[in-house]
């Protein structure tokens, strides 16, 4: 029992430290590229590119080709 509680306390401290470091040193935007999605069907091709924003994502471009 003491081993398991010691492991969970260590895990909790590690997570807390990780969250603190993430807040102090956010990931540079260069390392978080835009996300792209594509839908290919028999009759069309659709695409959308998203850019990460604080707390959300923003549509950079989208389109459809028949």
C-alpha cells in the first residue's frame, strides 16, 4: 500500500511540475504547424486547414473541387 501511494504522490508532483513548465514556457508556434484535413470522394475533393489559436482553432483556408 505505501508503495502505491508513494508512486501516486510522485506522479502528481510530476504532473504539477509539467503543467507549471508548460505555462511558463509555452510551445513555440513554429513547432505547432497548422492542421489539414482532406475528404476525397467519388464526386469531389474537399479540404480545410486549421491554425492553432489560444483555447481554439481558426480556419485558414478551405475549398472544394468537383
